[in-house]
C-alpha cells in the first residue's frame, strides 16, 4: 500500500504493514524539528490512525539518518510574537497528545538525536527501541523553558521522580548505553536496526487480539497512579469489555484447536 502523506509539505506519512502502521517523520532539512505545520501533520495522522480499527500497533520512525527528532523548531519559535506563540501552543500540544492517546500499542524507533520534544514523542509511546547512535534528553531549561510535550509527567513515570529531576534540571544529553541502563529506552539494538527491530516487535504484538490489545493498553494507561483497589476496578471494567467478545470466543477456540486465531475484532 502506498504511503499516505499529511500536510501541505508532506512531512508526516503513514505506511501500512498488514496490521502495523508506521508513522513516519520526514522533514529531513530540519532533522524533523516540530514546527507548527509539522505538529498539525502529526495530529492529523494520529487522528487517522486512531479511527482505523484495522491497526493493531503503531511504530513511530524517522527518515533522517542522524536524528529521530531534534524537538521544537527553534528557528520558527524565534520569529513568533508572544501572541503567536500562545496560538501555536494548542496545535503543538495536539501532536504530542495524538501520539500519547493512540488506542493501540505504540513503539518509537529511535536513532541519532531524540532531544526535547523529539524525546517527548518517544516518551508518548509505550515502548522505545533505540540503536547505538541514539542520544536522548530533555534540554529545555537550557533555553529558558520546560519540557512541554509531556516530559515532566512521562519521564518520572518511566524512571522515577529523582532520576527525572536530575535529567530535566541538568538538561544533559544521554548516550544510548546509559539511556538503556537508566531505562530511558527499553531495548538497545545494533546500529541501523532500530526501525527493523521495532517493526518486528510490532508485528509480534499485532498477532494478538485487537480488542485485547486496546483494552490492556487502556487499563494500564488509565490505571497508572491510582490506588490499587481503584486500579483493579478499572481492570475489571476492561476485562468485562472483552470477556464476552468475538475475539475471546475465537481466541479460546483457536487455542483448543491448535491453530492461529482469525480475530473478528469485535
């Protein structure tokens, strides 16, 4: 299936690999810096993916050989008045929220620089696969702002409050081996293998029940930070949403008949 492009400049694309959708950042001249137009394109692409019931997993990738995404487009930011910056804010926020709220499992395939808003896009995914060239970090305080794409909330949930505080307050860049050791990325792979490994992982995920995947993600995302009893009640509601579904019937039948399930997705 040909790529589907978004925005007048076509800086964001979707390419489908069976039930896996690849969400591609393709603004090579700016190392995928998130301008207003780029943010709009990301948000539009995420809306498309969220509405597509055939998608079971999403992989966020970059076409730039030296960068996943370098964060906000500071050249554009430098040209904006205060009023223009305020009008831009909901549009850029929609891009990060769009990735974060995708209802299916998401994987970021990271190589090169993933800094500021670029690393926040990776943090918005459920899993991060990085190769040996990756450098991640949230350097926003070094330019007078704070992480505004979810970093102050997502990083502590990933690595704990104290570790996140050190990384945000120092604005330091973390190379791939240390990033893996600290849990800033989940899987470290050979150089140039981030996209391939992420797509393979997504394909393994996509073999499972589409209803089950969505319900499991919903329970884990919404349950984070709740007290245990409330979280278990949330889990129970998610279980009930799939326990009497066609996917459950097919899954149990396929297990007993020793065959691959043919998920109805309902």
